[in-house]
C-alpha cells in the first residue's frame, strides 16, 4: 500500500482517472497494476493559493485489502441486559457496541426524544424558561445533538476514530466526515442521525426509556444482578452491569455519589466567555483575503500561556449561533452550534481560562465540589445581571480597556444581550487572563482584537469539574464492581467523538 499526496485547486474535485494516473506514477507502475485507489484525507491549505490537499491510498496486487467497517448488530431481545444511564454519544455508542456483541442495551434517559426535545429548546429562547430535564444538554443524543457537531479529537489512543465516523455515516451523517481533516455534521443533520441510532437499537431488541431520570443506584449483594437502578416515579431496573454516561451537567449524580460516600475526585476545568466576530473577518484573516463562495467558513484555534495559566479557544463554531445551554432556571451558560453549511454571518468560540481549586480558596469548604460550586454560583451571577437569559456582553476592546460599551453589535445569541462590564462581573483572575490573551491572540491572527467583536458571558461547561474514578483495568468504579463511569461526565472524554470512543471502550470491556 502506498499513501501519497496530491493538491488540487479548491474548485476542482479530482476524478477517479486522475487519481489512478497519479497512483501509477507514485508507485512507479502501469495503471493496470493499481487495484484500488481512494482518498483517505482532505484538508484545505490556505498558506499560498487556496488548494485542497489530498492523501490518496493506492493498493497494488498482493497488498492487504483496505479495512472495511461492517457493523453486525445482533438481535438481543432475550439477551442479558446492560443498563446505560444517559443517551448521549457515550451511551449511544456503548449501546451500539453491546448490540454487536450480543448484549441488550437498556438506555435510561432523563430527557425527551429528539423531536419533543426541539420544542423545549425553542422555549428556552422564546419564553425564557428551561425545562430542567429537556434542554441543550439533556435529552436524546445528549449535549451533542444541537451543536456544531465537530468531530475532531486529538486523541488517537482512545480507540478507532473511524469506527465512530463510519457508524455515524451509516446513520445519516455526510460521507465527507470520513475524509475531511476537520469533519463536522451540523444541527440540521444531527437529530436525524441520533434518531437513526435509536431505531437501530430498538429494532434489534434494545430498549430506550425517555423521561426516565435515574435517582438512585443500589448495589445488590445476592443473585446474579449486581445493581438496582431506581428512577423518578419508582420505576426500577436490575442488571449485572451499569454504564453511567450522564454527561458533565448531571450534578445530581455527583451529589448522589457523595451522599453514599462513594469516591469522587475534583478536576480542573476552564471557563470564560464566548467571543463573536463577523465570519467575514475570520475568513479574511485565515484565508489571507482569498476567501471565495463555496469555501468552508474559516475556523481558528488559539492558545496562549498567560502568567502561567492556559487561555484557549474552545468549541469554535464557524457561521454558527450562540445558544443558552443551561440546565437550570436562574442560571446562564452559553455554548455554540451551527448547521451543516456553517453559513451564518457570525463566528463564535469559547475563550476560556484554566481554573483549579487553588484559584478559588474561598470554595475549599465544599471539598471535592469546590469547583462545581464555583461554576454553579458564577452561572447564577450571570443570570442575575438581567434576571433573565439575556447574556451580559461587552465589546472586546472596551472589555480590555475597562470601559463600558455604549452599544452592542448584532449577536446571534438567541435569548438576547445586555451591555454589562464583564471585567467587573467575571472573577478577576479570569478577566485579567482574558484581557492579556486577546492582545496576544491578535499577534497570531491580525485583526482578531477588534471592537467589532462581542464578548458574552459565560462559557462555563467546558468539561466536568468532578471526576468519577474508575479502575483502568476493569473500567469500573474502584469501590463498585459492575458500575462503569463513562464519557464526559465521568471525566474520561471531552467532545462527541472521544465520548463515543469511551462508550465503545467501556461496552467492549463488559464482554
Ligand atoms: C451546545 C453544545 C455544543 C457542542 N458542540 C460540540 C461540538 O461541536 N463537538 C464536540 O465534540 N462536542 C460538542 N459539545 C460537547 C459534547 O456534546 C459533549 O462532549 C458530549 O455530548 C458528551 O457526551 P456524553 O455522552 O459523555 O454526555 P452527554 O452528551 O452530556 O449525555 C449525557 C446524557 O445523560 C442524560 N442524563 C443525565 N443525568 C441523567 C440521569 N440522572 N438519568 C438519566 N439520564 C441522565 C442526559 O439527559 C444526557 O442526554 C457541545 C455541547 C453543547 C452543549
């Protein structure tokens, strides 16, 4: 097998004949000796003339065949059940893995199916009310369903990323995710994919229970079932194994562990603001003035050390919108989402500052929950600025110079904005780090530091501030055989793909 590179102008998609001729040249063989040739990766290169760079794979006689991803989901109607708490990426991909291995997934999900969930999500911005069980974080598909659907992960150690991507494509994600260097799906397609996964699970004998919040977990000492899982309204389920994939916003699950004296660990996280720029400006900077229609909206990733503290961009959404992703009434949290075309007028990204327990000694009385309480109180404080989900906002240069914004530029944030001095309402070490970072970011992206950019507070759910420990060998909680903390909420993943990979890893361990 030979992998070689080819570059083509952005407006030209190479034909099979062109690739085959290139493959023959790269292998030094006549074309008839090339038995297979395909694109394995495509990335946009804006350093000179705008081109797509392709990694092309050529196979000649005698080479091992290309790995095919085939998923054989078994009928598990009468198989041993495994309870999965949480139907996000970790829970869904754990379930798909169980189906392949002949075990029956029983998914308990506090939120609603994706269709009903859409109405609750619309009500957050329109009526300013949050259904604590059905919102941007809770409900079918988890926190990733109404998102940008970025599928990047820096980790190759967690498992086979392509196993996730191929399954997503089989359930309706665009085939381009299999080759794009920066794959993403978009909120117009994600719900369909999530429904497709559910239909597969149910049609093979798995179970989905919506509106089913788990309120208690009881270890059993006799019989073959090790766990009893108790839900709102008294519904109970028993199983030998439980996968706990409840995401980073299920604070009640952390409290449940604490009330039972089960081990939890504090974990650093990051918080800050969402920065919103005109997408045309980001295109101009990143494509050096050469952006043209048909080219993807530009992205960015920025990171700096400021006085020994990391400040970085997080979950950038090109052409996206800002959404209220709180799970509680009386609290304000922002996040971003985009559709598959990423064709909105604005670009947003979290710009967040690393936070550890030593930064907030006044919260040490909460022990393991110090950072969780800090996060919760800050979200409440942001809400109290206007006593609504309107986000406190300030222009970027005004923020850095410590002056109030006389007016605000148009924002995509669906629940509205209100001018406020973020310098004063954010914790001083966060505001200070952000101020310094914006100036440094401008050195990397000339024009990034501008008063046309709006900062909105706050972005606080970058990851969980608590980890549920697990034994690295068995993947279950060190004190609780058969209980498997999984995904982002347990502290073992961050993002859609890594959570899905963790779901696969945990489910594979059960077999
Ligand atoms: C608006 C937004 C945009 C995002 N954009 C991206 C992106 O573009 N790319 C990316 O990689 N990541 C993105 N993320 C983050 C990503 O969605 C998460 O990292 C990922 O979903 C975590 O997967 P998970 O399965 O571990 O947990 P979650 O997706 O959080 O799923 C947990 C599930 O558990 C359920 N649950 C919680 N408690 C209980 C209980 N007690 N009983 C029953 N069910 C329970 C919840 O309802 C939820 O459905 C975004 C997040 C948000 C909110």
